[in-house]
């Protein structure tokens, strides 16, 4: 939504007031979640937008029709959430959305009970109690700042209504709470869409109505596709499974026994491929750092599968073949992408075994200084080192982050001093 910000605030869009799009996205903040049945760093987001045109009364029935009549999902397995309100900021409960959902469920012959959960923690304590419509607080407020109180002045935001698909074949995991509810992380309910009703703007004194009300719908293509084939596992759709199948063939291992490793590798290599197609190159800064982390994390998991040799050249053509029609540039630039990623793979594999052995030598605990050595000498991003430490049950010492940052600052100071000497 970043390029649309001026239009969400009231400017006229040159293409009109109703827009639809499908865009490739990469969410680095989800990287630690990859390995479960639904999270990926790379995904395709389907969107539809109303810029001051239709609102809740039109949007919610449209999405209902799309999911049930067009995609063919079972209405009895759809559950929704709405905003419970924010009295501190004078923002009311979104009863209008709930009323529209109630009518749609009732017309489909389904119950439409409501429950107030407010927080994910409370939801885990009491569960959804069979309700079709659940009310949450901060979880159902959308803005770029994350919450109403953290919204910068001038930013738009508003309540949202999320749609979840229930997979009854998944057993609730009590590690995520005594009871299940739509926002539970056990994977039984999977979010497949979110309608944001952007109608408020943050001011110096609070919130006021935007010049016109907007709708921002986003739905993950992979999750919707998985729901359409009744699969709680997004890696079993045809935009992911060919990579998994090739990993099985290359490693001689089974997805059923090495599920997490294959999910991580498939997602990370697909994401890194699209970054390379867009011109990103592995580095220690910004997008390049994200790309490097994806590649090196994939290699680390490949190590667990026994894939000791360079295997990227076998995977990248598979990714390209899946996107030939929709993103032909992936196939057109495949040779360049292979060269870029193969170079990074070879460089990291030279130090991988040594780095893992070095890390295992810190059995008593690992702190900032040791993490810096792994980063500086062995090319292990600090996130990869801390993740590996947890895998090996090696404790991280208190203050490791500050110690690591201090060592990095010292390195930058030495580098700057050396540069000044050369210039002089």
C-alpha cells in the first residue's frame, strides 16, 4: 500500500477509484515462522481497493462471493474477526461489519454467534466457544505503525475484518493456549484475507475522519489456493510443491520426515530468486543482507538433508518454470540469477562446516564477542548464529546483543580510520 498512500489520504488516483492488483511480496520479519504449515517470506498478495468509493456494505459481500462462489470454499468453515473498539482513542466497536457478516452467514443457513476475545492471550484462555464472529482489539486495527497509539501524525488507519478458514483435521496444540480461536498460532485456523476499512487519520490531538473512506483488501494467493484444495499445508500447492519434490529427489529424503528443512529451503530459494531477478545482490546491507540471510539459511537446512554439494542450479530452473507465464522475467534472467546465487552458495559452503564446529565449541554459552567471530570470520549472520545456538541447546549469555553491537562498532571505526589514512 506504500505507493497508494497519497490516494488513501484523499488524492485522486489516475486509474480511478476501484483498483485490483496482484503483487509479489517479501516479509523478512516472518523468516523465523517459516517451517510451519502456512508462513512464507515470499508470497503473492491479491488486493482490491476502494478509494472513496464503496465501503463495508459492498466490500464484505463481494469477498464472501469471491471466497464461496468463485474459489468454492465451504462457508461452514469460514470464520471472521472484527474490531472490538478503542475507547481510549474514541474509536467505536465495528458492529457494522459484524452485522453484515451475521446476515451473510444466516442466509447461508449457518449460526453467527459472536464472542468478545479482545486479545490473543484471552482467546487462548477461553477459546472461541463455537462463535462464528470474534472481536479483537489491537489485532483488528490496521495502520503502518501497528497500533493506534503508535500511529505517526498524518497516517491513515482503521479497523479491519479478517477471514479465516478452519481445518478440523488439525488438532489444537495446547502450547499455544488452553483453547483454540481464530488468531491461535496452532495452525488450525488460517487467515486467508483481510479487509481494512481505512477511515481515520492521526492528528496532533487524536483521530479524525479521512476526507473519504477507503477499503484495502489483501489475500495471500498461496493460502487461498491451499484452502481450495482443502490442504492446511501451503507447500502442497503447485507454486511450491515442485521445489519440494526436487529436494526429495536430490536428497533422497522424504518431505514427511524432513518437513521443516524442505519448507525453509523451498521458501527461501524462491524468495532469493525473485530478489535476484529484481537486481538485488547478496551483501551486508539492506535488501542484500536479507537475500544473503535467505540463501545462507537455506544452505544450513540443506546441510541437515545431506545436500553437501551445490544444488542451487537444479532448483532455480524449477522456480523459473513455475512462473513462466505470470512472471516471464524470472526465466529470462535465470542464467544471471543462477550465477549470482551459485557464487554465494559456494562462498558460504567453504566456511559452513568450520563455522558450525566453531559454534559447537561454545557449549558453555555464547556471547557478543563469539557471535562477532562467527559473523566476521565465518560469514554467519548473527540471526543464523543465534538460531543455530538454540538448535544446539547452547545458551546465549545476557547482553549478547550489546556485546555484538560493540564489536561491530569497533570494526566500523577501524575501517573508517584505515580509509582516512589511505585518503591522506
